[in-house]
C-alpha cells in the first residue's frame, strides 16, 4: 500500500472513530438526564473542549447540551458553526450574549 492509500485509510478510520465517539457521547448525554449537576456540566465542558479538534461533531453535542447552563459553551458552539452556517452562528452568539446578561 502506498502513501496515498495509508492516508485514505487513516481518514476512513477517523470517520469510523468519530461515529463511535458520537454514539458514546449521545449515550452519556442521555444518561445524564434533564437537570444536570455542576459536576456533569463541568465534565461535559471538558469533554467538549478535549474533542473539539479531532471530533468536532462530538464536541458540538456536549456544547449543545450545556449551553443553557454554561454561557461559554455557547461561544464554543458558535465557533463550530462559524464557517459552516452563518445563520446558526449568529443565533448562537446572540443567545450566548443574552444568557451572559442574566448572570
């Protein structure tokens, strides 16, 4: 297998890994329930930050779950949409600004 083949395999594996981590994240979020504790919020923020570069879709799930509890998650979620969807980017930034005013 040549270099190109190795690179293609690496990207295929990354996609499969991301699907695996998405499933794990969804289960983790569902298991947490409706009312999150401070520890759960902090854990989800850390997991979102840790997965942000390699698995952006995974981090998006965590940031979406905690954005109502932790305004910084809205900022991180907005960066996810920055180059993808201008409307969502603006909506999330606005929501984050409003929630910061309340605190």
